[in-house]
């Protein structure tokens, strides 16, 4: 009753598969496995596309591409080429703000050299010189605040007139941050001369 089949005896399914392997499959016939769901097929395709065959080669290609992008960005910062500038420097509004700031003398751009001089004067052990250094600190800060406030008001007015429909969020702060840098150290490099209005 529970005896095993003889080794020579083949099951009907074995015979069917043997017959199928000998004859080519008809296109209309069933394929013998369930069709995968669309989401499963798409995820398999995506996985096959994103998985690199050689991880070291893929990492090397990424490094080279990143290096080339950085080199293009450095060149753009020096030449002012809009295509490769960083996102914070792109656009007509930002270019106008840069030109507006670069065409003027700003007190804030001389802050660093003045700070060094005042610091040296305050370290000298002469009471009168230290008092003068303290007053100079106060004077420099007041001049920077007054100059920056005037520049911000003029810049806002010019932006409203020239770019009424363009987004101007952060443009004034961008200009004020640029005034804090010395002209020769500014990036992107100034494209206008002093006194040359944009």
C-alpha cells in the first residue's frame, strides 16, 4: 500500500516535460510560470539599471565627474559664466546685485584691514591708545551699519524697479554679505569697475 515506485517507472509529469523539451514551445501555449506584476517588473528593471557592474569603476567615474564639475564651477566663478555658477549665484537678479555692490565703495569691505589695525593698537600698553582703539571700534561699527542700511534701501528700490515680477527673496542679504568681502577676494569675480553703474 505504501511502497515506493520502481525507479524505472516515470511519472506522467516527467514524461510531459521531456516531450516539451524536445519540441519548440508554441507562442500561444502557457509558459509554465506566472506573469510578474507590473510593479515587480519595474523594480527589477530599476535595480538592474542602477546596480553598477563594477563598483570601483563606477566610483572612479563619479569622482572624475565631480572633479570636472568643480573645475567648471571655479572657472565660472572667475569669469562670471552663468551656466556653471553655483545655484546661489545664478540668475539675473543675483548678477545685478553683484554689479550694484561691485560698482561702489563700501565701508564694510575695509572692515578686515581696519580690524587688524585697531586690534594691534588695543594691544599696545598705553592707556590713551587703548581708548582711541575702543572709539575706533565703535566708529567703524556705526559707519558699517549706516552704510549698509543706505545700500540696502537703494538696492531694494532698484530691484523693485528693474525686476518687478522676478523673485527677489534673499537678494539684499546676498548683496550685504558681498560687501563684507574685500573686492579682490569676491567670488564670482567683479565684472564692473568702480563707478560704472550696472
